[in-house]
């Protein structure tokens, strides 16, 4: 079986490629067959750090513009919570459907209705299912069902607006816009030596 280390922390193999290729052929066939060469090309992958600089997930973007983004995510850790461990759910700049290709995760959702917040925690998303997320939904991936690197999803994102998202405080119902972390560019460069020294911002 072909195996390739893309960067420290990310290893892909033929089994992962077969699942990703089948998922793309089923859910976005117009993007064409996903070859091993494209799947295993280091220049296609971003390794995304968490708040402490550790690998959170790896992303392979297959197409991206204002109207549509399609990417493969390999998950290494759940979403980051607040500094004290309290929920810190986020929204997204576009609506999307996440196809669970391998593994799975547990999601907590928070719906803002006026100043009231309704929590729907413990939603299970397993291999072969899909998770629909609208722009007005705040959520967190609270737990992975697998070891790091063994959960893979295909994200099919609709029309969006870069930066149009934020974090919800479930206790107060207030929403904070995204805050740029001044340490993020250095953390991103550290995880992505294969992308070259010009990496300065989140993909």
C-alpha cells in the first residue's frame, strides 16, 4: 500500500485516497476523478493549528471561490473550547454539508433565537451520514470517534462571505466577530514547511 508523509503529523495512504475518491465521485463528480497524485501532492494540503500550535486538522481544497468551496478535512482534534473549558461555539461564512467519509464525531449545537440560546448537544455524526450546517448555526465538534487522523470528511460549501462568522457566548447570547490571533501566522508556518516560507495567513 502506498503511504506518504505530507508533513510532520500528516500521513496519507491508498486506503484514505480510495475513500476520498469515492466520496468525491458520489457527491461532486463534476470535479473529476481524484487521482493519487492530486491527493498526495504536498502543495495541496494545509495543516491547521489550534490555539496552542498543535495540529487540529488537515485540509485539501479541491475548488474554492465565492459561490462554492469543496474540501477534504482530516481531523486530529475536536474544536477548541474557551480557556476555562466552557463552550465557545462558532458559525461559518458559508452554509455547508459535511459528508462523513471515515470515522465520525460528536457535535454540540447552539441556536440563537433573539437573546435566547437553545442548546442541542451530543449529536452523533458517523461514517456514511451527512451534517447540514447553516450560516446561522453555532456549533462545536466536541469529540472525535476515532484516533487522531482517522476521521475524514468532505465539505460541500455554498456561497459565502470571507470573515462573516463569529463566536457565540451561550451564557449571554452575545456574538463576537472573529479575532485575528497574532501568533497564528507563525504557528501555521511551523506546521506547513512544505508550503514554503511565504505562508502568512489561514487558508
